[in-house]
C-alpha cells in the first residue's frame, strides 16, 4: 500500500547549498487563533537535491498548465481561493522568491 499525505499547502522552502527543504503544512483540526481560524501547522518536510526539486517544479508547472487548459483554475490562479475565507497566512510563509532568511 502507498502511504498518502494531505497538505493544505507549502509553508516555506529553504535552500542550503544543493539541498532544498519543502515544509508541508495543514490547518490544525483543534488549534485556533484569536479569530477562531484554524492554525497552520508544519506536518512534514520534503528534502530533495536541487535537480530533483527543479524537475518537480517543471512537472508541477505542466500540471498547472493542464488545469488552466481544462478550466479547473484560472490563468492568474495563486492558490489563494483554496484557503478558508478569513485564514491568516502561515507565519513561516515568505512572499517572493528566495526571500527566506534560510536561503544560502
């Protein structure tokens, strides 16, 4: 049997040399913030060599293009519509590319 993992998204990507770490997060079923929204929690980490990460990114771009062509998502889709309406962004999330303080 294949083990499956559900994730609500990626909270952070950290690059150290030629190793890429991708933190997967999900919304907690029990923990809530001050506004009553589920708190994002890191559940697992993918650790890949840089070339494997680049290949995975290319494959995800191909899938995204297929989703756009089939009308499942719009061309400008950012994933924001998948979060609960008033969800607070994950504290570890960093906007932009390579802006993490963990990038080296």
